[in-house]
C-alpha cells in the first residue's frame, strides 16, 4: 500500500499542477491555496487504509468498485495427490484489498504463500495463483524435506462458496485441491481448525 511520504508527494505534485493550469488559464493564482494541502495527505491515507482493510469487503463497495472476491477466513481443503488418497487440510486466508496471505495447515506440515494474487481470468471468473513454501515438522523431514510448490485454483460463487484447482511441487508431486466449507475465524494450528470444523 502507498505510504504517507509517497501520498504527500503525489498530492503536492497534483496541487502544483492544478495551480500551473490555473495560471496558464489566466487565473490569479495564490500560493496560500496550498496551505491546507499538506493536511489532506494524512486524511487521504486514513481513507485508503480503511478501504484496504475493511471497506472493500462491504458488498455494495465490492460489487461496484473493488470487484474482488472476499476469501478471508479458514477453509476446509481436500488435497488429493495423483495416485494417492485425499487428505483433509485447512487453508487460513488473511486478506486485505492489496495483500493476500495464505497458510495451509496439515497434520504434518505448514505451507505459507511466498507470492500470490487473486486474478481475473479472460472469461470474467476469478482465480488464485500462488507460489508457496512447505515446512514439514522436524521429526518427519527425513522422508518429507522442506520444498516449494505452486497452485492455481478457480473461485466459484459470489460470495465464494468453493475453490478448486491443482498444485505441483519441486519434488515432482502434484494433485488437486478443493476448498469447501469456510469459517470466519483465523486458526493458527491444524488441531484448532479441525476441532472447530468438527463441532
């Protein structure tokens, strides 16, 4: 998100350009008109911060202006490797308008989004594309080392009710991911999420 220094600079340049255009049009320009300009930057920064964190999720603003799916919360995910059995995991999604954080919790490991984005496909549907790092628990790293992977999932529904797609890793493994149930809480462990979803 834009910082206060950058925002102040942009607003100051906009003010100077505005005064220059008025001067070119023959208006008697007064520099005192810029006196309050520096007070505008903090107010605009607060407004941008509020939009980035909360306002973009409001349904009327999201549909009209933000146009981005709200994925925030913890999702139940079925991971099915090619040629293997499905495993239940939980994806914790932290989301603002400008940032996306995702953490996959399984009984044996934790995966964190290194880089990711919600994108709009040419057909108008939304997808999440990401690169992640997987950190297995220490006792099992001899058979499951730390590794990296990528995924691409389609978002279904508005608001989203399901995500599905594929993942692949640098260990030459791949499979499918299906996100179904979602809770508003953001869990930090697999056990907490599993207990909440079972209750």
